[in-house]
């Protein structure tokens, strides 16, 4: 059965449209623009309990994870976290997750239903847990699905700390155990001030009540997505496609380490960082809001008659109006006038100049030029 959060039973909770990526959790609570304004100026709480969570335990959990994910985690200290990816052999993004290391356990939470390219000769797709189990070999680690144990609530806004009920470090991805189980984790996006509370799933409704009683306004996934688009953070499977490499969507550094070896797809990550340029970048598009239509995920982006990209997340923002993330060719300049959409939902769009990446200093190319004199 599809997941349905118990918070959808609370009065004023509005479910997402059928087939929406955030199905199963409240989309908004009656006034999505007011919810966004409160996230920018006060504090909101958002139900993200549809996320999946794996728990990795065992004395070799860090060196083993270091070998199978894209991030450097051999020295990931207790009560800290990071982000990471699993890539295929060509360096394309298979899945993305956020880590928290606490209580001798590393928790990995991801979008629902993460699929990974199998490392077995037959190929095909398998779940993230199946992939990790296949990569254990003789390592002293245990992997369990903790989705039924824990659920994610995201608290956003400058007044976040006033409602958390736990002392949490100010550094991004700082982690603190919660007294009744679960943990809090400082998050640097989609707003500058925010935290995830990963709480016992059996206490999800009680935690929601506790946070709203403390002053957090209920907000929906609409608010999270609008702020995520504004901050240009991608959602796996919506803003990425089967060809996406980490460099295109801002996951180098935050989720993929360029210097460490020994993970699948690392050659592509290193090569593009050192001697190449990614073929696309994640652009913030400002959409023409005069027609009452918007493009949909997967629709083309055109410059004249030429297709130069694809639409990802489309959102209505409380200040910016209709906006979208799009993977576009590197040659598309800031301020470019584009057409976004397909069939009867084509609108004019403009690339936000601040979303155009600057020229990357490629260490390998610079070294080669020095050798040539």
C-alpha cells in the first residue's frame, strides 16, 4: 500500500495531487504562501515521514561505507553527518542520501524507493539496501531498514532552535541524540537555518504536536520544494535524470569527494573535476506567470528551436512567483530567454544569472598547460 502519513488525518492538512513526488505527506495546510513566509521569517515544521531510512552498525561501518559511497567518511566523527551518493560505473547518479553518525550507528535517509545499478554481472536495478548487502562481503557490518522505526520532520526558519527542545551544534550536519530516541541534525538547506528531527515513528504525531505547541507553524511539502528550488538544491529523480553526474547539480564536495578513490564512478568524478567541464548545469528558471499554465517535470527547455535542457521541479514561490529547476546545456547563458514546457503548457522562461556556474579552475588542465610552457 502507498504510504500515508497519520498527519494527513489532522484538520486542514491537504494531500498532494495524485502522482506527485511528495505523495503521502501533507502538501500544504491551507495557505502555502503564508507557510513559506513563516519559514523565511519565523519557524515551520514539515512532515517528511515518507523518506526511507537505513541503519548501518558494526565495528567496520565507517571504513566499509567509505569504500561503497562517494563521500569521505573514514573519520566521520560521532554526532556529525554529511551527504553522499551511489554512482554507477560511468559516474551517473544512482541515489542520494543524508548521513548521521550517532550512537555507533550511521543512519542513511533518502527519497522513497531509492534504486541502484547492481554491481552483479547481470546488471539491472536493485534497492539501496540490496546493493549495500551485496557489497558487504566479509565486512563486520549490519544493515537494517529503519523506516518503520524512525520518521523525518524538517524544521525551517530563523527561529528553529526555539522549538527543537535539544541543544544542537551550529555546524552543518551536527547531530544530537534525542532523549526518547532518534536524533536531530542541523541542515544547511533549503533555508540557512533549519534542522531535521528524526523521531520514533510511533511518536510522529506527538512530536508534531510538541513542535507546533512550541510555536512552529505547520507547513507542507509545497513550502519545502519552493525553498529548495530557490536555493537550487536538486531532488533525486525529479531534477536528475539517468545521465546526471554530480558536477551538474552541485553535489561535488557536499556529497561527492573528488580526491578519494575506491568507489564506483570515481574516475568520472575525478576526470571532470581535474580536466573537464560538466556538459550541463542546474539552472534556476523564472517562469512567465501571466498564463495560468506551468511546464511539468521532464518537459523540454528550448532556446529558439533548439532543445537545450529539461524541466525538473516546478514551484510557486511566495516572492519569486512561478520558478523551476532545469538541467540545461553549459552554453546557455544567464538571462537567456527560453521556452519551457511541451504541447499546451509552453511558457517563456529566463535563466537566473546567479545560477550560472563560474569558470571552474581545472587543476589537471592547468598542470598540462604549465608543462607545455
